[in-house]
């Protein structure tokens, strides 16, 4: 994982914070299946198709550096996992392993997203791709029992894919039913605008799916406005909203959530370093915010470290961190009856944590 910050609490104190956050119940709304593939699993999946891949090479190609030149460079670190996740078996295994990882960190609710149209290279159809991931989720929950998180799926369309193909994807996702609950749009913002995919979002909404979209990972808040025009109630990232006070007011007025991923946002080059990330600022301005990993392997992080490092470097209080952590339960796309129960359980533990002797993260 990324080492603890050099500023803020000393190593032992940071360790204490990470240990306490590890034990607390958490929810994660923004994470990609392909970006969480374990390098060790990549080696085995490569061997299964006759490709020689060492563990060092897998890590080199799957773990992005602390800062890339831009979003386009960061996305190249998904090339290998996508190439390997082209069979029912591989997709199912990746889903199982991610849910197991989440359970180990006491993530009690999770939304996992991926782009089915990127997994059709070896004969699978879109429905089969969705079924494989859903079955992997079911397998993991059965294996883990009471320690398993509740898991929902978000189907992602790619900006670079034909708009008509994304309409078909939206209909396929909506017809599948639970655990698919949401529809997303991702890809290179600077090269592929969002408006051509409006029909896909209409189809998804008509099919009962909730809407989110990636925006705000490149300069210019206009990409976030485009996502809002698609009907998105959550924005994946939304970093550049801080540059536009009118947009901040609109997000507040419409109750839109920014699912931010600080380490990944630094990697994409949209913020210089973690200490300059706007997560705390937009939260203090009254915007609904959550914190996620985006990609546990590509970003070389986990949710506990993401919360601890971000809170420390941004000078957040325990109440602020607890508010953001609990907001992820409130803003999830999953069944309300499940999320309400998990929120109640989590609130008790986070409230006790905030009531400890020191109110500051120190």
C-alpha cells in the first residue's frame, strides 16, 4: 500500500488511526472490478491461456505510479486486467476475490462497477459477462456467510463506444435485475463527450436503474455539467466542481453526490498531491461527498488507508470523517431496506468512535 503521509501524525499515531478505521464498518461506492484484479491472480489467468507473465511484470503493468501524466496514461494500467478478464471463469474469480478483500476490511456495503462491453473478446455476450460477475458475487457471499458485505453492481458504458451499442447495454443491464442497480459512463473525458450517450441513460432510467457518470477527472467543470444533464445523481470523482461556485451550488440544490477517490485523482494528475485534494472543502461547503479507492490495485490502496491518509492531510475532524464515511451508506444505489439497516449499525459504531477523548485526528 501507499506509505503513510510524511506530514501529520507520526508513524505510530497513523498506525493507530488506520487500525481503528479498519475495524469500523464502511461502505464503498466507487470501485472498478478490473482495477482490483490481484496481480497474483493475473499471473495464473495468463498461464491458463498460455501467456508467460511474472509477478513483477504483472505489478509493473497493473499498479500505476503515484502520479501519471494525465488520465489517459492512468487508464493504460487497466489494459492487462481487461485482457485477462475475458472468460466466465476469470470474471467470476475476480468478483469473488474482490468481495473477500472487502470483507477482510469490514466493508459492509459495496458497489462494484465494470464495463461489460470490454469483456467480449473471447466470445462472451453482454448478458453472459453480467451473469459471470453476478455469480461471483453470489459465490463470495455464500462462502463468507455473516461477514459478507451486501454487494450491488453498476454496469458501465464507455464514452468511446458507439452510442447505439450503449443503449443496448443499458437495456441488457436493466433487464438483468438485481444485483445490478446502476448505470455508469466512463472513459477519456477530454476525447469523448458525454451528450451522445444520452439515449443510453434514458434507457437505463426507464429500466429502473439509478444513474451515475464519471466526470471531473480532467480540467474544466463543464464535464460535470454534461453528466448532470444525463440525469446522474452521483458523479464519479467530480474533482473540478470546486473550481465553479455556481456548480457547487447546483450540486447542493440537486442533492448530487461526488464519489471521490483521492489517491486515484492524484494519479490522474487532476490534483498535485493529496494535501490539495478538494474532498474536505466541498464537504464543508455542503456538497454530498463519499470517499472510495476507485481501483485498489491500480491505485495501490484500500479504503481504510484512503480514509486515514486523506483525513490526516486535509486536517479533518473525527466528526467530518464519520459524516463522509456514513454518507456512503446513505447514497448507495442498493435496496433501501438493506442500506437503512447497515446505516443504523454503522452509525452506532462511528458515533462511539467520534466520542473518544480526542476529537482531532492526532
